[in-house]
C-alpha cells in the first residue's frame, strides 16, 4: 500500500475554490427567473362585520404578497360596499324594505353573533382600538391602494335594486358566476367563500 | 452590513395584517437591493414576514427580538 503523497498544489486549490464559489453563486440564482403569479379569489357572500373583516384581511395580505386579488361581492356581501350615506336603496316596496332592515354601508355592519342590538359592533370597535386591529374602513382603503379588484355581482344588484351610483368608488364592473368560476379554477389560485 | 437602511416601517403596536400591509406599501417605494427595516410587536408577524418574503421574492437579512420588539431587516428584491 503506497502512501499517497499529497503535494500541495496551490494553483489547483485556488481554481477549485473559485469553481466552488461559482457553483454556490449559480445555485443561489433561481433556476427559472419567472416568478409564479399567484391569485386569490374571495367570494364575499356575508355582510356582517365579523365576516367582512376576514375577507378584507385575507385580501389585503394577498395583495401585499403580490397575489392578483379579487373579491366577488354577492348577496349580503354586496351591501357593505354601498355608500355609507345611502340609507334606503332600491325601487319598489320590497327592495326598499330590504335596505331598511339590512342597513347598507361598511360603517353600519352588524355582527353575525352577539350583535346585542348594535352593542356588538361597538364593542368590537373598542377592542380593535385597544389592540390596534385595523378597522374595515382602513382595510378597504389598503386593499384599494394595493389594487385589489372588487367585483359586484350583477344578479345581486338586479335583485336588490342597487345602482352603480349607490356604490362606493373604485369598484370593478359587475360580473356573474361564470367569470368567478373561471378565476377560481385557474392555476396557482386559492379561493375562499366567506 | 455596510448598507444603510433605506426605509424604516414602524409597525409597533399594530396587529395583523397591518405590519405586512404597511411593509408591502413601503417596499413599493424602495429600489431593488436596498434595505427596509421593520419594527413590530405582533408575535404573529415573525412567521408572517417569513411567508411574505417567500411570496414576494424579497429576503430577510437580519432578524432580532429585543424586549418584545421584533426587528426585521429585509432586502428588496
């Protein structure tokens, strides 16, 4: 068994090191430089405060994380996006009664549990202030600043008698279920029904 | 380490999702390669920032906690 004599070859060591450094640097670069465009679609069916909050929180974080984010506002979930000042909406008795009983506007949402005739939202407001939790208005503003798309449901607008001018600014054009369904089933897309 | 912080985001006292949202908004104005410093007190933000940097391609270069205040130094991709 011959003992192998390792002759320190300074030149070879240096080039080996250089090659290693190159390899490490190459590995650190993403193999494919095209980033994946992710998407979040939220079907906002509910109109209560405790349900619209997660819609706006998930949407704002998705947009903050570079996701293409869309909120489909349907049924009760469209009413919070009516202008706060608009008390009664719709034509005809039934539509007007509906808005009378379910006050539209993001500042007038009820709680789905423990509403306590309005005490519930007030308490949530107090707790939010105390623990620095963002309000629905703040979250909506952040969402719109970050390019979240808010899509009204055409069918709900028809049924409830809501007009474009009743709604807040910055909403997209009304769409239907087929549009949302297609979005939900695209690649790299997460969807929520709230 | 010799790079100066380009922008500091003070998210102390803010709850989810505001630390992330404010950082994302600030990051839009920060040129690539520059550093953003974020200060937060929300313990949930630790995992949140890891996830956010993964989603956005930014990277956390420094992370520390001092007396309940979390400090993240993020490199803008």
